[in-house]
């Protein structure tokens, strides 16, 4: 059930992110239908241009010796028709990152923002 906080805080978060955020290209891959002929599940790919606040950037060496770059983005929940999920991709400054984890921040009963952990 939507509360009074939801009607106030979620729009404020969306306005802040849209005004001060960086534009990213978000690609969502959702399972759409089971193909009985091939026995596979079809995917629907949806590309969106969204605004995000970059919260932190970390760089560290991985087990392979390569540099692993991770970022944390905050995005307005109202930007998404379907919640973001692990495995989706984000392109930021021509670099593609994979959504590694999604955390929901609530303004009451509804989600106001999502925090996405990205890895390269």
C-alpha cells in the first residue's frame, strides 16, 4: 500500500537524480516466452537512456591480475517499468558494466531508488 511518504520522497529522489545525474544506457534482458519448438526461453532486450548518480568507484586487482573496476549507481525506481536485475548491463562513458547486485531503497512501502553494484 502506498503511503504519504511514498508520494513525497520518491518524486523528490527522481527529480534530484534527473537533474544532477549522469546519463547511462541501461540494457535489461527479461525472459519473455517459452518456445515449445526449440525448447528455449526467449529474451526481450530493452535499451533505456536513464540518469544515475555515481556513488563510488573502486579499482582493485582481480585474481587474474587484471584491474577490476566497480561502480555503484543510484537510480530512480520510477525510471524502470520492471525492477533492475543482476546480469543487466550499463554503459557509462563507452564502457560496459554488468549489474552485479541490486539493492532497493524504500520511501515508505514503495521503492524510491535502486542502488546498482556494477563490475566490468
